């Protein structure tokens, strides 16, 4: 029998989750961990209220929720006790993406299809707005018990993420360098990914006189530039390398190769190749970020470097369902269709 309040209930007033829901979640965790077992007494309403300086109504609300769920019961004169250890709550998942794109649709579908129907998932978008990021998390946190976040990076985002219980929070896709020490999740390691792929593809790179990384202004995954520059210093090839924000059509010549992130730049390169009757993968090279079905059928196919978005969705679902907190670096691969 456990009666130490601190052992059973954890309250953090800085979280955006209402106090009574923190009490409910604490009881569930204590049962799942074996701290509480069937027929164990819970701390009294007065004891919890005094310990955490809470209104008694908050504690009553939590205990009433647990009683309604069949987890606890009470006996007059004795108090509340654990009546059932069948605590498997349905997952109410808050899913926050930055934007919705074809490859994120692949991720989303893999995640949804890997979760049981007992899980409910609501998806939101912050559109890289720190204000929207904060507003959505602050406003919605109390309605969910699991959080999957594609985060922003920076001091403001750190403060917003701190509103969530890290035990129920999982990060997705971005933020490996900034957050992997603090949050479980399935991440891309943008710097190491592009560096490793290019090092494995040195023979391809060496075919070209110049190699350009076209990195659009405003893009936040600047670790890609770090990985590209690391390759430039380490590769030992004669190819000249440079980072561009956009493609200047007048400066392109035969023997150039491009790593493009924005699909509009991919279109630019393909148009230029057609106008000059240059063969992709021989006269001019193009390597596109993020696999989509369309890239497999454009022309003779476009070579891509991409994380496995379907694997990312499946891995996240597995982590959520198992309760095992991990930091996973998602697979990153080159799909060679001879355009590079």
C-alpha cells in the first residue's frame, strides 16, 4: 500500500494541462508502474489539496473522473481506493504539423494506418508561425493525453514545448540537434544525412564541374547546409561547390549539377535541360529532396534523397503504443533514377 502523495501524484503548475487532469494522469501512471495496485488507498482529497495548495474541487473532479472510468471507488469512512488496474486509456492524440505536403501526407497516412481505431487523432498546422505554434499548444493541451509535434526551433518554441508533459510528448521529423536530449521522437538528422549520402556518391559528384545546393530563403532546416559544406571540405573531389538561394538561368551551363529542395527549382532545372537538349545525369545533374510518386514518373525519373516518411509514421505509432521513450534517427536514402 502506497500513501506517500509525492509517490502517487505529480503536479506541475507550469504545464498547460489542467491540474485535475494531471492528477488523473498521475494515478494512471502510478497504476501502470505498479506503484499502486488493486485495493490500495489513495491520498485523501484534503491531503492532496494541502500538499499541492489546490482547491478541493480540483481533486474531487479528478477522483470523480477516475471513478466514472471504473478505476477507483470509495467507501464512506475509509476513502478512495483502486478498484481496477485496467488502465489502458484510449489515446487522444494532438498532432501538430508545420504544413501539409505530399510527402507529409505519406507520413500522416502511415501513422494513422498504424494506430488502432481506439486512438483518435486531430491534426493542426502551425505554418512556421511561432505565435500559431504557441496558440495551438496552449489552447488545446487540456483536451489530449498524447502529443506528436513537428516543432519549430528557438527560444519561443522551447517555452511553448515546456507547457506539455514531456512524458506524453513526442517530436517528429525536425529538431534532432536541438531537442533529442529532452524529447523522445523520430527525427531526421539533416546534417549527417546529406553528408553521408554525398560521401557515398562521390563518383557521381565527380562527373560534374560544379555542384550547387539550392537552399530557398526562409527554409529552416539549415543543418542541410552544414552537411553540404562538411562534404565540400571532406570529399576530396575537384567539383566546385556552392550554396544558392535560387537558380539563375543565365549562369547554368553544361556540367553543372543541382541538389534542389523546392520542387519549383526542380522544374527550373528540367526546363533548362529540355531547352538545351541536355541529358539528365550526363550533361546536367539533378538530385531532388523528398520522394513523391510524381518524381518517379517525370521524364525517365528523378533521383531523390529522402527520409522514409512511411517508416517515420510507423515508428512513431509503435513508440506511442508501446510507451517506450526513444530517440530514433529515421532512415535516409538515395533513390537513384540516373538523373544525377
